[in-house]
C-alpha cells in the first residue's frame, strides 16, 4: 500500500470520526456541520476516482461503514468529556427543514421552530448538568437553585463570551464556584466576563 493511499484512508477516517462525534454532540448547528463534513467526504471520494481508481473508491465506501462502527465508541466517550454528560447518537435532523424546503412553512416559521428546538435542547443540557453531584454541591454551598444556575448560563452567553465557553464554565465546578463568588461580590456581568477571559 502506497503512502498516498494510507494518508487518503486516514483522511477518510478523520471525516467519519467527526461525523460520529457530531452525532453525539448537541446544538442547533448539527445539521449544518453534518452537511459540511458529508460534502467534503463526498468530494474526497470523487477525487479518489481521479487520483487512484474506481476500485479504491468502492473500497473506501466499504471502509466508511467499518470506520463508523469502530470510531463510534471513541466519539461517544469524547463527546461525554466535552459535554459533561452522556448523550445518545442523534443526527439533529427534524421535519422543519423538510417542511421549509417543500414550501409548507415560511422562513420565519422555520427559524421560529429552530429556536424552540435549540431552547429545548439547552434546557435538557442544563438539567443534566444540574443533576451532577459536583455541580449541585457547589450550588448548595452558596444556597443557589436551578433557576440561579440557568441564570448564570444566560448571563455568560449575553456577555459575549460565546456559548461554547459559557457551557465550559458552568459545567466546571471550580469555574462555577468562581462565577457565583464574583456575582455575589457585586461585580457587573462585563467585569465577570473579563475575569474569565484572563484564564
């Protein structure tokens, strides 16, 4: 097997792993990410036809199914570490996009449904984090409840830190403890965001 073919198969494996990982992650951009990776993967297969031959393309398609099966457990474990809680495999697809493209609903209605789905996904994720013993212990220490916990998350999002960093902070017991301390100390939302940006 040539070096070029080995590199090509590693690229295929990487794209398949990213698709598997995205399946376990949560967020409103799942469909867009899936579509983007799938398109790149398709282009990679087409290029293989010209660089190598049609037999390699057929073998690569078979390999995709094998790579999917092998990489799924690793993707699940990594997603668990990234999110802080376990998830099932989900493509993130729903009927709203299909309804929009077929003309059944307007663009405004589509975004409305997308926003509701994102809010629901957010609520589930917050609830899962709230149920973690380490998170509950921190909240109990400062006599905070679930409503306070969700308010801390929205506070972080609104300060411009970004959703990804907001999730990272509230899912980390030490960061959450620091966040509560700073808020109780009377610092403004912008000052709190600046403190976390120093890390």
